[in-house]
C-alpha cells in the first residue's frame, strides 16, 4: 500500500512537510496545499517557497493548482514543469463557499460540461505547447447529490489522467456525515485511471475497514488523521504507537522550521497555534492547557504552555477519531 499525505491549506506547507518527513518517515508522497493560477499569471511568495525544490525535503512532492481556466492552468503546469515537477494535481474538491462561488474547487463539478471543456482545452494546450507533465485530479463526487457522480465518471475517463483521487462526499456535506462508500465502489468499477481513496481514515481500524471494502485499492491519501496522530501510517503498518517524546521532537522541529519562513514571532505563533487545534485532540484533558497555549503572546510563553500541556496530559491511545 502507498500512503499519500493530503494537502491541507494553512497547515501542510513546506515547513510542516519537512518536519513531518524528518520525524515520521513513511509517507510516499506529499501534495502542496492549493496554489492559485489566476489572471495575474504569477504566484505569491508563499507559493513560490512552497514549491521551491531547494526548500523541500520529502521523497515526492506534487504541486496542487486551483483554477477554472485552462489557459491559466497550463501556465501553472509549465511553471511547475520548469522547476522539475513531472505531475501537477488539479483541485476539484475544495468545498469552501468563496472558492465554489467562483466555480473553482468542487465548484467545477456544478456544470459538468464546463469541466469537460476545461479538461479538453487543457490537454489540447499541453500538446500544442509540448509540455511534458502529467495531470492528476483530486475530486469530490458532486455538489448536491451522489447521483451527480454518474455524469463525472465518463468525463474523467475521457482524459489521460495520471491519478484520480476521490473524496467521496458532495460539496454541500463539507466533511460531515458518512463517506459515500457505494459511490466510491462505482468509481472503482468504472474509472479507467489509477484511483486513490481519500476520506476519514483516522485509526488503524478505519484503514482495515477501507481495505476490506475496497481490496482493489493500492493507494490511500490521509489528511486529518495524520495531523492528530502523526504515527498513524506506522501504526497501520503494525508499528508502535506514537510516544510523547516523538510528539515533542516533532513539535520542536516544526517551530524551528517556521521561524525562518514566517518572518515574525507573531506569525510563527499563529501557525503553530493553528496546528494545536488538531494536535490537542491527541491528548486527553488538554482543554484547560490549550487556553494557555492560545493566550501566549511570545515564543517563550508559548513554549512554556506547551511544556505544561505535555507534562500534564496523556496521549490518547484508543480513539483518535476526528470530530
Ligand atoms: C484544514 C484543511 C485544509 C484543506 N486544504 C486542502 C487543499 O488545499 N487542497 C485539497 O485538495 N484538499 C484540502 N483539504 C481536504 C483534504 O486534503 C482531505 O481531502 C480531507 O481532509 C479528507 O481527508 P481526511 O478525512 O483524511 O482528512 C483540506 C482539508 C482541511 C481539513
């Protein structure tokens, strides 16, 4: 089985990915959170850093692009190709209201004929311009209703996609409710591309359930489960559960990695506090200590609050489920 780390905007930028790889090796492939290809035909400094090969120390990295315009998409693919990337991923899954309103992310699924034209134009332009870079797609299964997947499958089948990563929920569901397993089965039965399963693998039991249901699958992408339990893949592979020592060392590496990237102490604090929203779920009784972490105004106060939490809270071992 191959394990991909899901892109998570605001969290899994290169400082996080590098720290993760150093402390919890075992992920086969990482994805950048989405980079915007828009009419400025330029990337932000953050996006440039996030895809800079010199700053990235993971085995495999795939840049992810969000756009609804094939000309802009192909521009972004060419830029990534110049950096040495051989595959670019299209975001057709982001459920955020502002993104969807612009017809991007899972907003691309609202008008399947436009998605079809977008892909058609993209592959046409790639050929015309002799750009040798594969395209993969990360998609949801519709906007309102699972039946919309019926129309999406033949569209995805028409193009030479490298991978199709499927999060089997519709846009309206965000991350709520059960994954639609029967729709994912439909993708397995009808998609001609290499299919990657994504969604709600938070524990080894979740993983076992997925591979029992879908024995054909050879690659899974995991997101939130790895934020809460960074040793999840090791556990799935029969290894030891995470220790407090490992979490401490990962956290220290993360802070060290953010310092040169974020510019100011305030920005570093913002980033690491955001991650604690996830990491705190792996400690029982962390609520009262989290207040101190949130209140901290500088790195010294922050580090002291983290030390107190780690000294007083036990790691959850039985249930890492993300709510
Ligand atoms: C905070 C957050 C940010 C995310 N950002 C992205 C993103 O930039 N691109 C993307 O394709 N998916 C994004 N996702 C979706 C995840 O990649 C993944 O599909 C989702 O979390 C479901 O997988 P999981 O159940 O293993 O977490 C994001 C999810 C979360 C919770």
